[in-house]
């Protein structure tokens, strides 16, 4: 079975899970505020303090909190090759990586398996997903993509995998990612193309169950990355596509 059909089938399964669990799609929970925890000494030097967690549309966040226990069973493993290829576009050594909207740590875990020197920090707005990431022995903290709990110029690479379309303020999130990256660092985004037939189907499905997500075409994403100060390159195309964006050297 082609990989694209496996992937779209998995996403349709998570939509079906929401319906079968009678998820209240119109619910709007209040924003959550919590102390950013420090899981281990190596990340202590670049984490900041209190941050309001309202990273996603509240409907999206409620969904992921609900399906977290079953999420990894429904979803295929993250494709590590596009991520490592994107990270290799950095023009500086890679020591610290953050996984934004990293959920249960699928992508962060794949990167760690591919290169034991890389141990990404997962940042997500949903507490139940973060619990699953910690079960993988990953460092994981609650955070907002628009106000990251990370000091300026503290990391070398960032990844966003199957999450960017849930960010309500995309440009703000990109500028905030640029803030925490060091010059020569890279942001790698894996997303779904709404111009692809399967991407269009996924976009409709997420809207039907009440999500506020918005898929964007590769060209739109590269334009937004350049507005945020990056130099962007489309690495591959299809139902899923990859964009690598480097932060220019000073």
C-alpha cells in the first residue's frame, strides 16, 4: 500500500476516534497556564520561566488531549529521512534541537534513534501528549509557539512535524522560532499540501470535526518563512512535503 494512503488512512482513523469517543467539537476550554518544568540539567540553561499555553485553537488542543492514549497506535512513525536531510541544511554545528508541537514525541524519538547525539526537547500545548513524550524518555515541556519557553539564540535546529496547520498565528510562530535559533540554525517543517487530493480530503475532515486547522501550500509556507527572516527551500513535494529554512549568519 502506498505510503500516502497509509498516512491519510491514519489521519482519518484519528478523526473517527474523535467521533466514536463523542468528542464535544464545539467545546472551548479556558487557556491553561502552568510552570514550565525542567526535566534534566542539560536543558536548564536555555529554558525560560512561566508561559501561557494557548498555542492551538482550543478545539484542536482538546482533541489531542483526548486521543493522546491512542495517538501513537493510530499514527505511522515519523519519516526521519526528510527531517535529517533538513537539519543537515544548517550552517552551524547541531547541539540542541527543539520539536515544536511535538506531541507524543514521534518525530523527536525518530531523530534520536537516527543520531544518538541528538536528543530533541519536545514543546507542546497539550499535557496528555507531553506525558506520552516523557514515557519515551524525552525531555518535554508545555509551551506556546508564539511565546516559546526558550532563551533567544539558544538552539541550533527546530522541527515542526504535522503540527504547523494547528498554529493559529503562523507568522508569529515563525518569528518566535527565528528568535530562539542561533545564526546558521535551521527550521524544518513537515506539512500536508491542501493542493494534493489527499491533503484536500484531510483539510475537509479536520474542519468537519471542529478543528481550526489550516493547511497551506508549499509556496505559501516558503513566503511566510522568508517574511520571518529565513531562507527557505522546498525539499520534497506530495501529500506530505518538507521545507527547510535556515537563519542567515550575522
